[in-house]
C-alpha cells in the first residue's frame, strides 16, 4: 500500500520522474540498507584520519581493507538492481550525479554506491561518519516525511 504525504509534507527523496537516478535512489533508501550502513560505519569510521601531504600511511592498509569490505557489501546489495537495469555501478552513479547537477538536491543516497567504486569518496564518507557530518544512528528518520 502506497503512503500519501501529509498535506504540508514532502517526500524525503526526489520526485519519481521514472529515471534511472530515481530508481537507484529509491532502491538505496531502504531501512535494511541504512541499518547495514550504520552498522558498518560504527565498526570502521573511527579508524580513519585526515590524510595530509606529510602523513604516515600506517593505517592505510586497514582503511583499504574496510573499503574492500564496503565494496563487497554494496555489490551484494546492488547487483540485482544493476542487473535488472542492465547498467554498471559507474553508469548508475554517473546518472545520479547528472540529476543532482541539474538541480535536484534530493539525490543523496546514491553517494553510498559512489563510495563503493571510488576509494577517495569512501575515505571522505568514513570521515563524515567519524565527525558526525553523516549520522544514521536514527536511520528511520531518513525514511519519514519531512515537514
């Protein structure tokens, strides 16, 4: 059964325009995915540090291992979607960036898939979780209507 928004509420995600970007965003915006991502961030984000030009790389192996685990987690979650759409993760992410660049600021969750195909994006994502710029501890609020 479809939920209707309250009179003065808006959907937390983008409007359904039928695009690949919308379908990916909708697919990733699930409670199961957000809980899994929150659990992953709690296990790994504290290990990450900002890399400066003269920083040591003693923790980088551990960071890369976390990246590979994240990549596997996202592969398992998104392979069925990508196969049904007959696109690669790179193509789907590029489509979402195009939609966002065209002014739809509600495309946000695809960035989690982007982090699975780009180590630098992953590193920034983990730092965002570590510093609290991203927080999914109350993941259910991401799925609720916003007033």
